[in-house]
């Protein structure tokens, strides 16, 4: 198990928002506290700072926000502050950006996705129809379509994970999603358990359920044994003529 910031995130330059979250810090969990300070500053200004004009109709921007130059927000989106959105980000149709989210430059949130209280480093992407909550997403990392990042323990108590030796670790947080290192990717329709840590350059293949600590530079997938059985030839009933007898 590794909680060091340098294990997950490297090449942090001074002009990216992420540098303000990591300066003089070693533990990756401290980034969440630093993000709360940035949100407080946005709230204290008590205004909407919007430097882009590329906002479609039927977009709702609620509360205190900072939205930088070159951002594109497509129709049907909801931005609920406090939120920070860096330069040249793209937020696709019907997405929902919830309070506490910090997006660096050149980030993308796909169609009808929901991002809550999450830090997205420069160049990262959340694809279509995904949910990401209470997480940190590394530089150039990708979260595929349909991914669910579970962010609350099933018993709604402190999240406890196990390290590589199966020793329990109490994260002392009731809500947390994932730490996803730089240049890593999670394939479509994956599910991650609360408190999942993924190192840099790691690929999680589609349809995989993951939890705990996954080291850097790994490929992770479930072995699936497909079963083929003979099937009868049956013409399906038109959906417009459905009735109970059709499905006996």
C-alpha cells in the first residue's frame, strides 16, 4: 500500500491548479483538504467568474463558480458550485458537475456523466454515462463509458480497505471514491469500490470490478468463462404487441 503523492502523480508544474493542492504535502489523502480550501475561496468571493462565452442554451450554472477561458459547455448541463473549471475544458450534453469539483486544463466530461467533489488533473477525461465521486483523477487518465465509482461504504461507516498483505486500513472517511494515478485508464462498464487506489500507467480492462490497492504499470481484468448452449429458433414478438401470453 502506498499513500505517497509521488507514487500516483508526477511532473506537477507550478502553473497547474494541481500544484496548489500538493505543495508541501506528502500524503495523497491531504489533497482533499487542500481542495476544500480552494472551494472556500471561491465561495468567499460570492460570485460567478465566467471567462468563456462558449456556453449553449439550456445550461444551468448555480452558485459560486470559476470557469476559465476556452471552456465549452454543451446544452442541458448543470454546473453547481462551488466548482473550479480550468482552461479549454469540454463538458458534453446533459452532464452534471456537482459541488467541490476541480477540473484542471483540457479536461473532458462526457455525455450525461456526473462528477461530484472530484479533482481532475490536466488532460484527464470522464467518458459518457459515468459517475465519479470524491476522487482524484491523474493527468491524462481516462475513465470509460458507463463506469461507476462507488464512493460510500455499503454500511455507511468509515471505509476500510486491505493492503497487498490483506491487512485492514481504516481511511477514516465515510465517503471516498478512487485515487487514479497519471496515465492510467479504467475501461467501460467497470465498477470500483470505495477507497480504491490505482497507480500510474495501469489499465483496468472493461467489465472489471476492482477494490483496494492496485500497483503501477499493471493490466487488470477478470477471467470470464463463456458458456454456449443450443437455443431454439423463436421469432420474438413485436414490442408494440406485447402481452402476458407472449412471454409465457
